[in-house]
């Protein structure tokens, strides 16, 4: 699978142990705010470079819908890496790999007859998944440590939902997925990457 690679060599501030209680939003020119994580303490890591790999490529067609989001799960995950990971060392690379960032839509069966005419059914279910792998490699390319995180969320919506309401649900799904990803990555960093944290 083709990868799009983006490198981030970032500066540093002090690390603290605060947990993610929610995602801070910043003004956006779109219809939804932007998910950011700069309000959270960054991890200063003893590597010379942070490399973000977009290993997930959206098919951009049904049943996938993540490409319709104002902020896709993949973009939110990349923003997390930019805001929370800082390269402060002289050697080694941390690869932040976005392995999955998909949301699919499943049509649900609706009631027929008179009941169907007078009630609003749940018409679609959205299933979202984000999978992240973090790898620390030394100057020779050997893997020193790794962390995995996976989050899943599902949500059904009624047939009378407006586009604006649907976009708000998509945004909340992405936000909730990233809250869980942040929680798991914090645990994984503490357990497996502690020797690389300043």
C-alpha cells in the first residue's frame, strides 16, 4: 500500500502527566471546529525525528464516508502526532503509523406500512475505527520499542437527520475515537517508551 510520509521535527516544552478529558477546538473556516491537542502536554522524546505515515488510504466511496468529514479521522490522528510528539534527541526515529482511520455507513431496515409513515426509523449506522502504531527505531533502523492503539465507535442516526446534524455526529464520532486513542497511547508510552521520554 502506498504511504504518504510527512516529517515533523518539533521543538519542546515540559512534560506533565495530564490526561485527555476532551479535545480542544479552534475556530475553523468550515462548518465544524478543528480538533487540536496543543492544550495537552507534549511528549519530549529522545529521537531525532518524528515521521508520520498515512498508511490508510480511504477508498472515497460507499460504504466508506470518512472522506466526507470536515476533519477526517486520519487528519485528527496526524494532528495528534504534531501536537503531542516532539523530537528532542540526536539519534533515532519515531514512526507514527496511521494504519486505519475508516468510517463506514450501513443502511438499516426501516418499518413499512402505516407504522413506517408515522415514525422516524434509525436509517443508518456509522462504524468508525482508528488504529495507530508507534515504532522507535535506532540510527541503524532497528526497532527498539513499539506501541499500539485501537479505538472503535458506532452510532445510529434517524432518517429525518439534516446534513448539518449528520456532520455534528461525524465530528463527535471522530472526537470520541481520538479521546480513546489518546488514552491508549498515553498508557502505551508510559509502559513501552518510558526510556525515550525526557
